[in-house]
C-alpha cells in the first residue's frame, strides 16, 4: 500500500487553503457574525467573545473542504453518513450502557 498522498489535480501534490463555506451555511455564518458585531458595538465584551467562538464554530461546522479520494487498486474507501435513526439509536445505547455501568458500580448489601 502506498503511503504517498496524491491528488486529482494536475501536477499531483496537495496545496492547503482555507476551506470554503457551504452555500447553505453562509446565511448562518452571516447571522452569527452580525450578532457578534452587535454585541461588540453594545460594549458587551464577554458575550462578544462567546459569540465570536460561536461564529467560528458555525464556520467550521458548515465548511466545505475539497475532498480527495485515494486512488489505487488496494484501497478500500468507506462512506459513513449518520442518519437520524442512527443518532437516536446511538444515544439510546449510550444511555443504556451508562445506566448498566452505574448499577454495576453500586455496593450490594
């Protein structure tokens, strides 16, 4: 298996750049930025810093990076998309597992 990362771009190599924001997420990023600016203009510095963190998080959440699929005959690429059913089942299994752990750690009389 080759450990060399290549891209589909002409010339090979991967060049890093700021990931773009998905078009659907631009409105949320704009709203978060405007709310952050309003808090800064009102002089609410603590809330302004918190909203700046939220604005950065929104930008990171809606990023749309250029994805490169490795090419080769010995490469397996798995695709995973968490569906709402999966997320609910995962949350339920986590709750059940934590309740089982808490019961097993209780002292017996």
